[in-house]
């Protein structure tokens, strides 16, 4: 993973960590259910953005390298991994 992407993801994940702690506090404080669900949606959206950033970096680094290497087995493996993770992310 490129250093700038790693830094960006770490910042986002730290924010998400704080959001999740806030959610726990909301549950402890018996906050209104819709407010809790709204915050859960915000956390899920934030995680999707991190996932997209990591996948974008993977494609521009790992997959691109496999393509330019000319190694057919490596190319098939990287594409299969990518398709599998994309398939799982929709569930």
C-alpha cells in the first residue's frame, strides 16, 4: 500500500473508531433508536469509503503490476481475487 493511502486510511479508521465508541455510548445512554441507526449508517458509509480507497490502491498497484509483468498466472490470480472481494462486498 502506498504511504499516502496508508496514512489516509489510518486517519479515516481512527475517526470510525471514535464513531463506534460514540455508538456504544449512545446505546448505554438509551438514546433514541433512529439516532443510533442513523449513526450506524454513517459508520458503514465511512467503512465503504476506506474499502474503496484500499481497493483503488490495490488495482493501481498490485493488479497493474501483474498486468505489466506479463505473468499470465499472476494476472489471473489478481483478477480472481479482485472479483471475489467485489462479490463479497455486496453481501
